[in-house]
């Protein structure tokens, strides 16, 4: 049975287009569906008008379901780092943009004041992860924990902010997180936390295109995203979306390619984690 997807329609302000000019845009669910829609819909509406196509947001319920959609090639465009998994690489998604934001890292965090202050203290403890499909939320930190000989009991929250909520509620001793998402969540929720481990930096989640999308469309979408920061209207859209999730400047995206994400692929190729999804 096809997985259940949450569809979020763009407003009707987009100029009328033929059916073949509608392209799906899959967003990896690091936040709740509501926050994901509130962030992406204004951006996609702007890009759609500038590129002369309609981008339709699609959000899977969990990271695992998002990976499955990527594996089946269901998205024409996708904001995701799941395209670097060995199981999805053959689909052929190609990076066209990456965020202008600072690099992201994987962090293992605890509530401020916790008695757990170093990784060794996690031995035998319950640690939260977004899902087995998450790169910085599972693949990177679990690889490190295993290499350090630290065994933990995993609890999964479905997405990044889901497991952050479990940490806030005291349901887990620590949580593996995306540092940028954690920072925004903590600012909105008034949460104070401590970082007990942090990985090397990785480029933030890119936007990629499926090989079936015509080259002219890919280039138009890439240009519309990249030029947002040069247009007063585009700047306003970016700033408004950023405020919703607590994102800090610089905003927007810049042209990028697959070769800038080699450290993602290296981690997947050499990981000691056996249950990656």
C-alpha cells in the first residue's frame, strides 16, 4: 500500500499553468507538518511565480517514510539529505542548491543541569533519535557511539523536533540532534540544554532534482531560489519564514553540486551502524 503522505497545497495566487508544469517538492520532515508548511509554502509560492512553474509541497510523516518516497523517486524536487544513502543513490537525484546558512553538525545534548556530562555517562541510558533515516540525528551520532563502545537504548521521535520534545519532557537522558534545528527549537520553547558531543561540520540540507525534470525547469527553479536574496520581495519572504522556525541569517540558497557533499557519502559508505534506513 502506498505510504500516507501529507499534501500541502500552495495558494491559488500562482498564475494558471498546464498540468505538466506542476512539480512535487518533497521536504524532509525535521519539524512538524504544520511548521514545515508554514516555512516552505511562502518560499515555494515565490519560486513558482519566478520560475514559471508550480511547486507543490509534499511532506511525509516520518524520516523513514521520506526515505521511502525518495527511493521510489516520488519527488521531482526535494529538500533532503536522504539522497546520499546507498539505497537511494541509484535513483539519480542531483544537488542543485544548498543553504547559505552555516554548516550543520550532529550533537548529543542533555537538559541543562543533567548529571550526564560526557558520552561515557550514556552507557545503558535511553537516548532519543529522530528516526533511523536521519543523517545527523542518527547515522552520525550512532556511528560514533558504537565506535566508542557505548551502548544505548534508542527511542525514536519521528522527526527532529519530536525527539527534542521528548528531551524537554524528560523522557530521554539525551537526544541526538541537528544543531541548527535544536537551536531554533530551544529559542522558541525556552529550553536550556548542554552539548556533550559534537561532530564535524556538514553542509546544511540541500535541494536536489530528479533526473526526469527537464533541464530548463531545473535551471529556472535553481535561479529563482538563488536570486531571492537579491529581490526585496524575496528577502521579505525569506525573513518571514525564518522567523517561524527561529532560523538565523544568512537566509536563502546558493547553487551547489553533488561533489560538495562527499563527507555525507563517505560516512554512509564506512558506517558501522547496521540498521540505517
